[in-house]
């Protein structure tokens, strides 16, 4: 089987269970941005990171794959089996609190670039913020595609990535 189908050559694609849609539609934009976020986290994982940070990022990548699946095909499961819920948000908050408790108070703006790991984590944070904005656009255009916890998860994730970037420098 070939990787190319030529179906998208006209600027359209298909999400599971949908008719052809344009590649710049809000649903495709958000799925593409979350895919990009997963790749950015993979790039960060390739850097020398403090212990336990790599497995945390890998777990988040797996959650993002599930989130993308939910956003691409919102009818696939009921709310009870959603990838993102209060537990996942609480896990991010616990990680933020744990890493942040080991840092000095922030007293100035941060200019990324102190280390490869720190810069990669800041890059992932900015992609996460863009994903969050794309979910807002999707929620406005197609509210049935988004879940009530998707935005909160991405918001906490960007906070966690900020703290992890700071921690990577301070370690």
C-alpha cells in the first residue's frame, strides 16, 4: 500500500466519520497543531533532561494522541471514556506543583536559549498555546467536537512546559 493517495491534492481531507473537508478547517487545524505539539515534545525528549522528565513527556504525548482522536471523531466514545478529564488535569497540576516547588521565584522575563532542553521545552510550550487557541476556534465553529476539559488540559500543559523549561535550566 502506498503512503500517497492523491485524495488531498485538491486541499481537502477526511476525518473519521466525516465527509471531505478543507485542510484549513478548524478541526483539521487543531488536529495538525496537536500533532505538531506531540512532535515538539518528542524533540524535547531527545535532549538531556532531568530524571523522570522524559517519561512524563512521553505520557503526555500518548494523551495527546488520544485527544487528537477524540477531536477528529467526537462520536467515537461517550464522555465517560474521554482521554481528558479532571484526573488528567489534576496530574498536570501535581507535576507543576512538584517541579515549581524546587524553583526560585520568577523575577524576570525568560529569554529561551540557555540549553537545548530548555529551548525545546519552550518551543513545545508555544506550540501548546497555539493548540489551545485552535481548540477555542474549533469550539466556536463546531462545539460538538470539543470536550469540556480540553481547553483546561492544554492550558495546564503549557504551564507545565513553562515550569519544566525553568527546571531544566535550574537543575
